[in-house]
């Protein structure tokens, strides 16, 4: 049995620190979440970094509520290592700022506090609620405009849980008594392996269509199913993904690829019909059985990333557009030969391929609002990839290729392509062996230079 100091315990039903806005408007809400005592859940303080505990304890000792929230609680319950540990409190940003010298307030739309430690930043937010949907945003002309434009309203813990996206992402870990507080049935959904949107999917997906992508991402990442109502909601609102902000959408796409759960997620994006409006070019090149190698390529990519190898964003995005670019180049070559068998004369020369790829991907990059630098690196990776497919016969040209900036990106792309399609495997091996030889030679030269310098110093 646990005996806890009553002064230490802040049950979620008590509301000493609730904000004025909240108590004025919703006095009758009984905030009775499901509280799971410290002995009945698997979260241990040992899995929480020292700095995060420091932040939680200082808030708590200063009389505020201090909860760990969001993805970290989900991951700790599931025995996974969280990416980051977010803290939520009833202290307002200014109060938090005053409590921690090493902190600063960030964000304009919603103000958060970053507490900066040597090797870590802990983000502290104040409980907030969803904005009032009946009050239209001041400059909105569209009726029924559900998109959230202002969510800078403080709230209670219950409201804060309810404004989150999925039940599995809305649990709290209370530092006052080490309990888990679950207002939305997240624990049960974790146990059952379900991604379930909080509230009405029709409302929540219209408010923020990126949530549809996030549902898919969590299902793929955790190996969960998407709960039926949530799934139906995505089917109904899939076209609204086009209303989401382009940088957020591209960031979500990049995250799938960067973190190694792209295959399952893109499969689900095809199945739910989300990919078709979002990236119709790519959808058309991979739908049905059109590009079996693409799925293998994502599988190899996911494994590579999960094994800890760093793959640049340019390569990740190039993998995504690869089937489409291959299709378009083949179509162009077929057009040139007017239905004849493939021959040398109809092949595009590398100079033509370069111009062709740039013109092809430009509109897609613009639509996704990719940074100019990322687009440039992507063009370079793809162009160099096509260069590598026909290795120059003379050594000097080979050397020049290896020393060019995008060589590593193009080689990574060729590796993924060759391993999954079975095409150009020999070409890849040749380049790989050549690059290893060049690198070794380079290291030897650098080694001798260093040794010589050292000798000179001694003299
Ligand atoms: P990860 O492990 O990838 O960081 P996460 O669950 O922590 O996953 P974040 O994107 O870091 O996800 O967001 C933190 C938390 O904020 C989420 O767990 C969720 O509670 C809430 N959240 C994030 N995005 C949304 C959204 N679009 N709508 C509602 N709540 C959201
Ligand atoms: Mg997170």
C-alpha cells in the first residue's frame, strides 16, 4: 500500500489553481479523470530524465500542478523511449518564466516556456482548451469555418486533455503522487492497440486536417489499428487535407520518412485515400501493383533509418518521388521513339534528364512549400543518381563524380533503388567499391600530412 503525504497530493478533482477564464465559464464541470495509482501503472521515475524531474518538482513545490503529458506518457506506458518530455501546468507562462532563470517564453499564437539545460530543452505549456467554436474568428468570411485560428485560451486539465488529438496522446503523469490521469480512455486504447480521435471525428478532422496524417502515422509507428469511427472520418474528410498548411503537411511527410515508419504509413495513406488528393502524381505511379519496388524501397529505407543511419531529407524525398520520376522519364523516352522498341537513340542524354527532372519536380516542391535549399539538394541527388546509372569509362571522370557534393546522397539513393528493384545492382557495387577506395586513399594522404606536420613541429 502506498501512503502519501496529503500535502503532496493534488487530486485532479481539486482545482485551486484553475484559471479565471475556466471557473467563470464552466463552474459545474467535475474533473474526475480516471486516476491510476503509482503501483498500478508501469511508469517509473527512473525513465524520466533528471532535468525534466527538476522542472516538475519545482513547479509542484511552488504550488502548481505539474504533469508530464502527451507522447512521453504514451511512450513510457508502452515501455518505449520518448522523443521528448513535455510538461503541462496551471502556472501561466510568466509564472514559469519567473521560476526558472534558464528559461524563455516562445511562440506568438500559443505562448510556451522553454527551460534550457546544457543538453536538453524542456517545454512547459499551460493547460489550455479549444477555442470557442461558436465565436467566429474576427476576419473569417467563410461560414462553418472549422479551422482553428486561435487556440491561446487557458483551461483546466480536463479541457487540456480533450483538446488533444488522440486518446493515447492525452494522458498525464502527475508528479504530486506519481499517478497517471486518464480523462479520455487512453489507457484502454493503448491496451487494445487503437488510435482513436478524441471527440467527434467530423469536427476534429475539419478543425485540423493534419490530424488525419497523424492518426496514420501513430498507427504505423505503434502497430495500432485506427478505430472504426476515426477511420471513417478520414475517409469522409480526406480531401480536406488540401486545406492544411503546406509546411505542416510536408513536415509530417518528412517525419514518417525520417523516423522509419514510412512503409505502413504510406500504405495507409493510399488505403484511406489521403495520398490521392495530396500527392496525385505519386499516387498514380504507385497505386495497385504499379510499383512493387517502391514498397520494398520504403521497407529498406525504414530499416536503414531505424538502424540509426542518417539519411538526408533530400534522399528521403527523392525516394518518395522516385516511381513518378522513373515513370515520367520512361514515358518521355517512349514518346520520342514513337512506339518502337527501346534503343540507344531514344534515351535521354544526361543533360536533358537534368532539365527534365528540374521542370518535373518544381511544381510539387512549390506545393509542398519545401525550402529552396531542400529542393536544390533533391534535384542534385536525383540528377546525380541518373548520372551514376551510366558510370563514365574514364577514371578521372569517376573521381570527379565521387568528389561532387551530391555523390553521397545519390549513392544512398542508388543503394535503396538497387536493393529493392534488383536493377543496377552491379552499378551500385562498382560505385560503392570505388568510393571506398577513394576515401581510404584520401585518409592515407591526410594521415601522412598530419604525421609530417607533427614531425615538423618537433624539429
Ligand atoms: P512524438 O513522439 O512524435 O513527439 P507526440 O505525441 O509527442 O509524438 P507531438 O507532435 O510532439 O506528438 O505533440 C505533442 C502532443 O501535443 C501530442 O501528444 C498531442 O497530445 C498534442 N498534439 C500534437 N499535435 C496535435 C494536433 N494537431 N491536435 C491536437 N493535439 C495535438
Ligand atoms: Mg513529442
